[in-house]
């Protein structure tokens, strides 16, 4: 499936056919009927979908990956439509007996096999991640720095989990605390400067931004261990202290080089990944 590059566009393309989509719970959800029609060429996708649910009750009831969401109908009005997120669509597609989905089913089997390999040998996951960045055009030095940042981040989130962070919101709050102290910006504000929407912010950071992010997170993890902090509020205090260490380094760097290390550039605009030139304050 190919999404239009404009994130505000509510149409995706699947096998040359339009698929309605909408943002729900911070992710894209797609029209199930549009997907079924694209795959099966059925003139009655509603009937096809109803029969699927009737045939596979154990799978679809309850089914946490589809919801009724409002999408534009043929008459131009917003009407409730059965929608599924990416995981839901993959599960639905696997239950469609059509030769058109066989390549996708084979791909899913391959991905599943690769994930099992990665469970047995985690190093394979690291190698695949490096390869994906390489194929996207990132330079080797940046990739090595990004991979190190991923390892530091994983160590930090492990500490958060052990010390009382239970919900996704907890992780968002703690991350924002480090970012605010490091850059004077929360992650969503940093993304706006770079012109990003749903993209991963760290995949669009330059060297200084990655280094300072690693410094803030590595320092925070060490403070947790030293103080043996427990509970989200104490973790939040530590996160601010860890970010302040990186923030102090950022200010010293900026005084020496005479410009901000916070870059407007992103990988979408700098696809050749040439040296970034952050704007002056």
C-alpha cells in the first residue's frame, strides 16, 4: 500500500485503487470495504465482509483491530465505516481466499520467520536495521551513531520499566522531560521545526542532535541507577537532571560555534544526506 506523501491526504493507493483512511489513536486506519474490493474485485464488498465475520466468528468477535470510524462516502457526507489499522488489515487479508493476496501472504510468512530468527539471535535484528538505513541512503557514520542511540534508548526504557513506568504516557512524559531540558523543546515541537508529521524524529536528527540526545538519555539512566529511583515522579526528576547535563553541553557548543545545533533539516528534504547546515539563531 502506498500512502500519498501529504500526511493530511485521506486517500491511500493499493494496487492502483483508492483506499480511504483516517487518523485514529495516533495511527492510520483504513477502510476495510475498500481493501476487500481492491483485493477481491467483489461488486458487493459489504456482503463479502459480513460473510467473513460470520464465517470466522472466533477471529472477528471480539476483534480489537477494527472500529467504525467516519470517512467520506460517495455522497460527500461523513459516514461510519468499518476500518482497521495495519495489524488488523494484515489479519483480515490473511483470511481472504484470493490468488491476489498470495504474494502478500508469502511476504508475511517470510517476515514472521525472520522475527523468529531475531528472537533466537538478536544480532540479526541489528543487522537488518542497519541494512534498512543503508537502503534509504543514510551514510555509514550516521547509521553507527543511530544504532548506538537505539541501544542507549533501550537501556533507558528498561530502567523505566523496572522502576515503575507502566504506561505509554509515562514514557512520553519522561522523554519529553529529557528533550525539554536538552533542547528547550518537547519532541513534538522539535518535529515541527523539522517539518515532520508522523515520521520518527530521531531518524531526521543530525550528528549534534543525536549526540546530545544520547548524552541526555545515558546520563538519565545512570542517575536512575545511582539514586535507585522508583516511581514516575522521581524518574521525571532524574530525567530533567539528565537532560540538563546535555542542555548545558548544547549551550556551550552553540556559544563556541556561533549557531544553534537544532537543525531545520530532515532526511525528507536532504535525501542525499549531505552535511547539514543548521540555521543560526
